[in-house]
């Protein structure tokens, strides 16, 4: 699976929010902690907010926080927001036709793994058995 830098940054920002104390986390703090360029992070946070994954508050005490408990947000949720739905494995013909089934099985396995791991697992540093 190839994830864009944008998606990798989104996963890191979401993990930072999952590990934070309750309350808004300023974008500056997320950017510094995860070494994400601030302007890039702002666009990512906007996309995640529009998708309903996070909430935000403006002002001196403002920032971002998860819209649901970290235990209820999987890595697949973040990847889907950033990358969209996975592409179908079509276009294989003749002797290469079985390759479509292989790519589909790989994609399904990747999706299942991402769906098992939550932001709470990442924040706690303990992954479920994979």
C-alpha cells in the first residue's frame, strides 16, 4: 500500500490528538510535535474537520480535538478521508486475469488491518495482534 505524504501527516496529526490531554490542541503544537509544515497541516485539519473526524474552536484557547473517542476511530477512517475509496482491480485480461484477484486480496488484507487498529492503540503504543 502506498500512502501519500498528506495521508501520513493526517495519521500523525490524528495520533497526536488521540494522545493529547482533553481539550483543544493548537495546530502549532501538532505541527511542532510531528514536524509537519504548518500550512500543509492546516489544509489536512480542514479536510478532517469537514469530514467530521475532528472538531475545532477558534480563539486564544482554541485548537482541534477528536470528534469521537480514539477507541472508535480506526486508521482506515483517516485513510478513507484522505485517500478516498480504494480502486477496483480491473483491467486484467487473458493469462493475467488472476492478478486482479491477487490485488483485490492484498487490498482487502490492508483494509482489514487498518480497520483493526484504532487511534487509541497508536496513542497507547500497543497494537492489537495483527
